[in-house]
């Protein structure tokens, strides 16, 4: 197998940088062949702020994955997040001019282009243009208009943009490590491929990726994204609070959070305590788990209330028949689903990576939803390979028709 028959995904997170290499097995199923990890360096709130440091960690992660897979990596699919991400909905209209007024793929391309023609500040670029639905004459809710007859074709799309500097810094850091970048993909879009079911996306779902330094929001309904945003707050806020309130170093607070943290009081055993080693010659102290919970719970509640406020303002909360799905390392804090359920008044579940072979048990965790989802995103593009017309988007060549095929598959 040659290096261009592998898929390499890179998640440059605020707490860890991971590279996964996958290939298709004899049955044609996507299978993880190598995993590489490095502690995150040079990142702040999901954004590269020190290229040299991040570059070394990227190199380390890809090297390790290459060794495990016994493959040589040339190019990678990289995730992007950070407070600079914005999602907007837009609409395009074109007249159908072809023979017999039959809509063809070029009409679809034109109507997507029309929807893409938005006024954008000079410092931003488009990452994704994802069709939500098409309208042919007065008939709405069409997922694939090709071959339909009509005079007027409209498209509704979700456009995701980032600042040029944020994506350029990711590209620069990967290029300097010696690899090319296939495509930059919004992390929550990637993660949604490994975690969300088709039914959830159809019924309406709020997808939250609580990472270390960022929380990614994605709202799907009718099978397509309608709202995306990245909040510059994550699970590290919880550790910070614990460190301040218990007057202990950050690393010690992180250890306690991982070992005994919980953010839902009803789950706490009132008799349990945690021993905190004394700092600076002071004796160890015993802290009731309830006290720890009373530090963690309000901070997580604050995060959920922030999300709820953002979505409430947009009117999306009443359209989420599929409930709430939480992933990312922050989802591992016991009580997260219970607390979210109480705040959002809707069912909540923790999202684990699924439908991928060859993944060791320890990587079947919400922390790896993004990297596995990026693999699945790319695999779906490959599976849907159609006639190729290259267009330039955000400095990266993308295969437009292949993508259209992918979007259609999502809708059917
Ligand atoms: N078992 C656990 N219990 C509680 N919290 C956990 C657990 N495991 C991981 N976390 C927390 O999850 C966070 C890391 O999550 P994740 O790996 O998704 O972040 P990241 O992808 O590196 O960051 P970001 O997406 O924000 O850039 C850390 O704050 C860590 O404390
Ligand atoms: Mg992450």
C-alpha cells in the first residue's frame, strides 16, 4: 500500500496533539493503523501561538503514528478550532437554463457559488460551505435537486469561516514539520462524523465538544449544520477554579479532578473525602468530595448556561428533538450529562467515537472523537468519489463534486 492510500488526521488540541493513520482493510472498512500522541505545546485556546513549539509536538505525534503504522506520511487532514471560528447561514438563487430546464451538477455548483457570495472581512476565509436544502421553484426541503425540472433553483447553505491567520499558522506549523496539508476541517464538523447518528442529525441535535481550552458548538437539524461557534473556555477552567479554591498547584488540581471530580451533587457519596498532599511543609488535608463538587458544578453549569444563552437567542433550543450530545475530554467528568440535562431540559448523552475499526480500547474515548471523526470525514469523501472539478477554496484545492456527493449522502 502506498502512502497516498492512507488517511492521516491531525488534531492540534490545547491539551494534546494527536495523529491517527488509517487505511481501508480488505472489506473496504476504515481501520486505524497507527496512533501518535504528544503533549500540546504552543497552543492557546485552540489557536497556534508559538509555531516552533507546536511544530515539534506535531512532528513527535506524526513520527510516532508513522512508526506504529509502518507507513510514511506525506500529507494530513488538520482540525481547526478557536474563538475565531464563525458560522453563518446564507442563500443563493440561479435560473435553470439547460435543456428541458433539467437541473444538472453545474447548476448546483452555480447556486452554491451564489450562496457563497457573502461580504466577508479581508482577514477571514471560508473553510466549509455545506448545503442545508434546495428549493426548486416553490418546492422546499429538497436534498438533491439534480435531474429535477424547474426554472428557479435556490440553495440554503451553512458557511463556516475562520481568520486567515489562524488557518495559515496551522498550515505553516505542519509544513515546517515536513508535511503537506490536504484540508483544514472544523474540529466539531470532524467530530460529528464519529459521534452523531443520522437520526440525531435529522431530528435536531446540539453537539458540544468540551476540550481543554475550547468548547465547540454545533447544531444540526434536517441533516445539516445550522449553527457553529467555538467558545474560548473549556475543562481547564474547572481545574483552575479547583486550584484557586483549594490553594493547590494546577497540576495537583488536575490530578484531583481526574481522580475524584464530579459536577453533579446527587452522585456524591457524602462520606467520601480526598486527601490533598500538603504544600510547602504544610500537613496533608482531607477535603470532602462534596466540597470539590460544589466547586466544579457551578463552573460547568456556567459553561452550559453560556451555550444555552447563545442558542436561545438564535431560537434553536426548541428544535432539538435529538437532544444534546457531549464529547471531548470534558465529557468524562462524572455528572456532566446529568447537569446538562437539568440545565437544557432535554436528554443528554456522552458521545464516544464509533464505526471505526482497529481503535484500541483506550482511544475509544470522547477525547479522540475529533481525530477519529476527521478520518471518517475524509473516508466518506473518498467513498463518494465522483467526477472531479477542482476549485480553490481557502488556499486549499478541494474536489468540489466529490464534496457535493458527500453532502448528498448525508441528506439521503
Ligand atoms: N476522566 C476525566 N475526568 C474529567 N476530566 C477529564 C478526564 N479526562 C480528561 N479530562 C479533561 O479533558 C480535557 C482535555 O480534553 P480534550 O483532550 O478533548 O482537549 P483538547 O482537544 O486537547 O483541547 P481543545 O479541544 O480545547 O483544544 C482536560 O481539561 C482534562 O482535564
Ligand atoms: Mg479538542
